[in-house]
């Protein structure tokens, strides 16, 4: 039986349960709120010009480094390693929702742009482009042609509405030549392929049902309606007087549309119900507004002035106000690193990272000094600032900082240093689970105080009545 005793007892250790084992006042304090700062597309690859470091690792980032030194770091991937995720899919997982339940970017953009989607309607991202006919196949000449507001208006007037086999198709403009196609009327299904090849010079792909829905009549009907619409749009736009004028000026005609990322809204458990925290998103862009509306987060539109440092500083100021109210989880987002990376200039990305760090140096201290706030900094995905990929599949650095968070002694915030951190590898919805854990709100497995399986504890349960 002696072997069953804890090793310390066997060695004669007798704890004094009246003193040393009790926490000192304040020692067990845990934060009650979370600030999640997402530096969009921060992760990158290594480049010879930076001595084989990433832009983040070669940037001067004293504020991020100080944050890492006060907390625990790890490497985060919102999906699985190697998977290249768009921001909206990554954020869906970061907010604690499984990627398989993602409703599609088309549906979120519609929601964020004020387009009402009725149950069953399908929303598809679409924009006007320049195409050419090569032996009956459509080739993308210019994915992003320049156009003024009058030209965009003429395109929408000529090819904005269509009907085929009882399916109504309507183009809702979100900005310039970009918009959302809403398909309505009868049984429809968004499991169709994209036509957008995403790169100039490539051929458009046929719109067909995805393999898992190949036999589904609603999906086939959706693909057929979308195909008929895209053919109609090409014909209608080709006759447009504005395009004749563009051609005469040496500009590519706006003679087609490309489509991608079809989706449909489906029932979802609101964020506050799932996690027991009132959530808010401080971001810009229709897709974030749509995601916030979908999950029940308050949306606070952040300004985009082109000055990454000033914009981040203003966001941090707004974050103080929001977290001093009833917001328990605040998502603070900047897309500046991602946009810099998309210019395919690693030096521009490094400069943006340093600008953001200067804002953090000025604005982060109040959060770190507030015992009620858990500060988490990470990115949604990697965006390589060289090469042909849009986004890439490497994990990104993640740091937790706040009362009770383990300190791992790392003194740098970058993609390689973080691999040695105490958080280890963190994936998908684990981020939200770790946040609940750090706020002392995680549920002990097997405990059921509500009929639903909620992520947080204690749940919003009905009291036992006598
Ligand atoms: Zn991007």
C-alpha cells in the first residue's frame, strides 16, 4: 500500500494545510474579459534579403516582444497545418465555431452589406471583369479592371438581374465592380464550384455541382442557373456602349462576371449563448460586419485612413471604452499586414508591422496593467509577401498575457520563437477554449447544468425550485 502514497508523502513531506497552501489575497485573481488582437495575415515565409528571417522576425517590434516576455506563446493555426485559409473562415474558427459549419463568404458579405437573405436563398461573391473568348472558352484578361462609378452602374443596369428555370438572380453591388449575387426561387443549394480563376490569363472554370452534391437536384439547378446567368451577362455586357467607348480608349472591356464562394445562412448558436460573454468586433470590411451579425457580436466599424499606426492606436483607444462597458470579449482587427503582403513586397510588410508595433507601444499598456483583461495577440493566417499564393498554410505566433497566464520567458514575438512557447501548438477552436480557460470560465468535462452542451461554466441554467 505504501506505493500508493504520493511520492512527497513517502519522502516525509507534510504540507501545512492552514497556511502555505492557501492563496495570498489577489494571488488567484483571473481576468474577466478578453482583448483578442488579430494582425491579419501577419505570418510569412523567410526571405534571403532578411537573412532568412520572416518580415515579422526581422522587424523592430519592442512592444510585441515585451508582450511575449510577460506571457505564454505558441503557434496557432485556425484550421490544420498547411491549410491556406481566408480571413473569414479563420475567424469563424477563432470565434469557436467549427469550420464545417461555415456558411460561405457570399452569405456573410450579403449580411454585412445589408442584403437580406431569406431562408434557402444562395449568395455568391461576384465581380465584373474583362474576358475574352478563346475557341469557346472564357479566359480572364483582367481580374481587376479600373472603372468609374458610371461604368459600374451601366454594367449593373445591363446585367444585374436575370431569371432561369424559376431561379431569380440579382447582383447587389457592395463596392465598385464588386457585389453579391443572390439566387432565389425554389430548391437551391450552394455546393457549386467557382468560375473565378483568380489570376489574369487563366481560363474560367465551369460552374458545376461539387462532387459531394453531384446527384442533388437543387445543386444541379443552382449550377445551371448560375451558368446561364454568367453567359447572359457576357452577352449583355458585350453590347454595352460604355464598353465600345472603353475599347476605343484602349481599355479592356467590362464584358463578364466571375463568381466564387457560394454560401447560405444556416441556424447558428449565438456567441453569447455559447461562451457566456458579450462579444464585440472592432474591424472594417463587409465580411467582418456580416460575420459579427451572423454570430451575434456587436460590430464597431474601425476607420481605415491608410495610416496603420494611427488606425491601430485609435482602435486601442476604442477598445478601452468597449471593455470598460459590458463587453466581455473584444475582437480588435487590422488588415494592414495582409494588405501589405498582397502587394508582394516583404519590405512594405515589415514597415507595416513596425508601424503597428509603435501603436501597440503607445496604446497597449493600459490593458496589460488591468488585472481584469486577458490580452491575446495572434493572426488569422499567413500571407506570403512573395510568390504566387494568396494565403499560405504555416501557423502564426500566438501570445496570451494576463494574470495567471504561465510565463515562458520568451522575449521575441515571431513565427519561430513562438514554437518554443509554453502554449505549444494551438489549433482551430482551441483558441476560444483557451480564452475561456484563462478567464476561469471553462466547463469541467462531464458537468451538465443546462440541457444544451455549452462551452462555458457555470451555464445559464434554470434554478432548482423547492
Ligand atoms: Zn489576404
